[in-house]
C-alpha cells in the first residue's frame, strides 16, 4: 500500500458541529449536535479529506472535538507540514510521539489515504483491496421515549430491508426493552450496545440476556478492562464484541490472546485511521475473530471512508454502521450525501479517492473554528 512520496504543501482544519434531526441518546448521554474535526491535506495538485468525530464531550473516549482541534492545530499539523510521506505507516510513525489522540491522528491518516487513492487514479475501496463496492448496512436505534416508538422504527427498518438491528442499552432501557423487541420480532438479527455502562458485577443480568439469541453484546464493560471482558465472555453464551477497548493493533492482539471477545467493532476514528484499522482487521482475521465497521455518526466525509474500508476484507462479516444522511441529518456537510443504492445497501463512489468533499457554504455555516497552514 505504499506509493510515490507526497509532500504535504498545505493543511486546512475545521472544527464543526452538525445538528441532528433529533437527539442521539446513549449510555454516555444525549447529543443534539455531532461535533467533529475535518482536515484537508494538499499535496501538489491533489488534495484529500479526512474526519474524526470524537463528539463534544469526552465520554466515548478521552477525546473531544475541542481538544481534537487543539492537538491537530498545535501539534500534528506542524509535524506534518512540508514532509514527504510515502505511506500510511510512515505517517503513523511520525505521529507516534503523540500519545493517544486517535481521532486527531485519524483525520490526517484518512486525508492521506484519500490523496493516495487519487494519485493512483482509483477509488479508495479498490486501493484497499475491495472486490465489490456494494455493502450491507444495519439499522441502529438510540434510547427512545417509549417502547412503542422503538417498535415503530424497527418495523420501518424491517420493511426497508435491513438485515440486522442494533439498540443502545443502558440502565433503565435494558432487559425489558430487549424482551419487548424480541417478542415482537422473534426472527430478526439483533444486538445491543452498552457503551461501557456496566461492570462484571452485572454478570447475572448479562446471563439473562443469553435467552434472547443476540448476535452480540457490544462493549458491555469498562473501555480499558480487557480482563473483565474475558471473564464475562467465559461465563455467557452470547458473543462479546469489543468497541471502545480496541484502540490499537496491540490491544486487539491482547484481547484475542485472553479470549476477551468473539467480535471486534472497528471504528476508523477510534483506531487512528485506516492504516491501523487495516492492521487490526488482519490481526483479528489471523486470530479467528470476525470484525465489522462501526461509525461515530460522521458526515458523508467520514462515512465514505467507513464505506471504503468496510468493502475491503472478507473478515468484515457483519452489516456495517453506515447510514443515509437523512437518518440523522437534515443536510450533510459532505457531497454527495449518503444514500442507499438499494434497500439497506450502499455502493461506494466510483470516483477517485473517496469521491466526497464538503459543500463550502454549509461547511462554513457549521464551522466553529478553523485554521490553515501553508509551506
């Protein structure tokens, strides 16, 4: 995946907030706007876009959009300006002196891959090894006001052809919710996402979930607690899926070694970009652990990268968290917006790179703060 050296001649950084149609409710709280950081890297006549959506509050991870913007402008951009970078691995090596800050690193890694694919005159999904641009997606539902409201949305998704559904799961919206859904939809493939809301002391509750035939329980315990996840997986029949816990290839290898999970959700922002995501998927495949692609409800910029990655490997086996723009947003910063190519399926753009970039006037309207660098 290495290519000709590309000198970074310019960088633009945008801290943005994109309003949601309705609040997104998870175990972390309720969000009315998704905050992220967009980066444009210029190399000669080429340019590429990347996005890291860590959100407004540092709950999903230790990062938040305000801090992400600061790390990007004060540390990462100065490190990269004027450098010739031959590969994603080389870029990651340059940034290795900055501990953590995966979402901030991801913006730049993703923008580099967009440029690289353009330099190869190919869409990114082909550069990553994808055999087909078409991908199955799932339907996700946050915490709602009533069970009837949830069941109504599930019915719509099923009629639209979705092959699996996912529910946010938190205290007060837990076992009873799953029981209601399963009784109403006895055959649908479904799983729950706990977003680290529980501890191993909740083992009895997790054992009760075994009877509901869930595809997996996503991130049930602490974000940095592989040991307890291994203990939980040994005592329940339902597969554990790790999300927040897997930030690096090294973490993935450790999780597999101690049998902490039977699935891994890979998010490009959480893992520092495509370079690391590809390596995590390889490690999981070698260890017999299937993966799937998650998202942070990014704009079409981030979603296009997710889509390209999700088509790239046979080990990415579960319908991805990729959504049409109108599922969450009235309007998207990126163009073209995300739309189904057929029921519950997306087809990656045939243009060079990700084939997506911001609409200038809407980007400006959504921008909280911006910075630019030139060599």
